């Protein structure tokens, strides 16, 4: 039976061959003994059908590769859309994994949301950097501590965080990327007193300016009034354009959890001082917290803040003196002598 099948298949195969090859094959078979002829036909059939299957196998492999590539594109596309529609939550979780609070600064800082797109909708204009006017006098003179440091020769730019009216236009958040955030916001509000963060930060900055000038430093404020419109890039430019030795941004944040309390410092994750920024930021948090009787929450390196990102060529620190969403911190921030204690602590930090 097997012999008849082989002969039948053999005839089908040779019928497909060109006439000259078919004649040569017949001639070869005629020259063989009958016993060898059967073996030859059987071996010929096996080889023919094994070769015939090879292209099909290759075709199947190619199809599998194409299907795999298409599946990868579908998965990547699905993940992209999931990320786009859940960006804030995913970014928060990612920041939390890196030691950055996922929600803490969302409602409080001038650069709380990143808007990504193919091109920035609003890039910084070529307007000249705003020149701050002279600071308004503080209500009472700021006395110098008897052991105050000598800060002669230092140029320090202080940025009172936020402003009275927000500017919701967008500006480039991270240099060289399409990341964008609002130019400026008004900040947090006290949980009990409704005090405004932009008012607190200006009050503290005016005291800090006068104290550091008493120590011999040259001090420049990015704003001296609450009713201004100065974007975070423009504030950073005041520091870089004046070749500041230090850029200190004063904030009093709010957090979704009212139990969050303490002093925290944010520093840039890029730039000239990125390798030492976290350590020095922690020193600043520790010395301020100890001075005002609060808890140090250490420092966090971050690219979440436009003002830090655009001033990473300068030693830049975003000093959160406390949380207006916490009743104890709010009370401490509103005490008359706390701003003075912060100023003394910052002067000691700058002298290190």
C-alpha cells in the first residue's frame, strides 16, 4: 500500500517538472535495479514534501512576528491612553515611589499641574526681566542677633511665593521640554484664619531681606507687593540675571491631609549643584525647623517646580516654613516672632 502511495505521489510530482528534467529523472530510474528504484522513489517523495513545507513554516514565522509587532503597538497605545487619562494619579504614585509626596503640593504650589502637548502653547516672551521696586518698610525694625554671621559679598535673591491674582497662562515648566504650568497662582489659605499664602510669604521675605542685609549681604526680592504679575520663569531669571549666590523661595503650603506638619525644602533635580542639593536642602530644613520649634521633613529633589528648574545654575531652595492646612503650623506661622526666627536660621545656613 505504501509503495502504491509513493508511486502515485511520485507521478504527481514529476508531472509538475519541466519536460527536460522529467526525462532525465525517468532515464535515471530506468538505469536502476528495481530494488533500488523503490527506495529512490520513496526518498525522493520524502525530500520533496519536506522542502514544500519549509516556505509555509517560514510564512508562519513571518506572520507570527507581524502579529507580535501589531500586538505590541496595541499594548503601548493602550498604556499611553491610560496614562493620558490618569496622568495626575500616575505621576503622584511615581513621585511617591521617589520619596516625593504624591498629593502634598497639588493645591499649594504655583506649579502644581503639568500640561503636556506636542508644542508648548505659551513659551516665555522676550519681555525684559522685571526689576523689583524697593521693598516696602517692615512694620518694625528687624534687630540683629549679637552673634549674627558676616555674609558680606553674597548676592541673595528671595522669592516670596505666589501673588494676589493668579495668571493661568502657561509657560515652559522644564527647560527644553513641552511640559507647561501656570505662570503663577495665589497659593494656599489658612485652615482657621483664612490667611493667604501670598501675604505670609511676602511678610517673611521682607523680614528675611532686612536681616540678611544687616549681615552684610546684597539682597534682591522678586516682588515687594502682593498685587503683581511675575511668572515663575521671570522670578528665576531675576536670580540668574543677577548672578545670585543663593535663590531662596519662601512658601507656606497646604496638604490634603491636615495632619501633615513641619518644615520641608525642595531643590532642583538638575543643574550645577544637583549632586549636593539634597544634602544642603536637608540642612536648611533642619536648621529652620529647630529654630521655630517645628519638625524637619527634610528635602526632596524635584523637577515639579518651574522656578527651581529655570534657576538650577544657582543654589536654589524652595523653603516651606509650614502647612497652612494644619492648625498647629498655621498658628506657628502667624506668631509674630516666627518670621524673625526663620531669618536668623537662614542666615546661619548661608554662613555654613
